[in-house]
C-alpha cells in the first residue's frame, strides 16, 4: 500500500503521453490530448493526474472507467448519448460513469485533473 502523500506535478509525472484521437471518433477539428499520470495504485485500478485537449470534437464510445474530474482551465460541452449537454468550465467538477458514450466539444483548450477507477 502506498502510505505517503503524492504531490501532483506534471513535471514529475509517472507517465506522460500525447496522442491524436483516432480519426473514426473525431467529429470536428484535430483534437490532440496529453495525459500526465501522477498516481497509479498498486493494483492499477486507480489512476489520477492531469489531462489536456486542444480544440475539436470527439466521441468516446464507451468510457473505460468511472471518472471524477475538475476543470482547471478552459471549457467544453459534453453531450451524452441521450442528447443532454453539460457546459463545463474552470472550477466545475463532473462524474463520468463507466461505459457511458459521450461527445466532447472543446472550444479551444481544456485542462482537467482527474481520478479514474477501473472496474475489474
């Protein structure tokens, strides 16, 4: 068990990845994401850190975890499969359930902190 505090700092992340979103999921623009994992539990079921996305829109066909995130900078509209839209901006916190289909419309840029819990 990890029994120490973890300082979340992108400069000291355990993993850093940048990727373009698969073209089949892009709705508009050329969104690119960057992920800094600052914490990974021993059983690998909990990840936490920071995520950014450059402007564009993309579909997540099935969210791979239960995620709670707080927007630190920028804004986006997140639309669920049933058409509900959530305008999120700096200071907002949302929960995204495992398996949900959602579409992200990122105007220019968004940065969020997140904690993800992956099911077995």
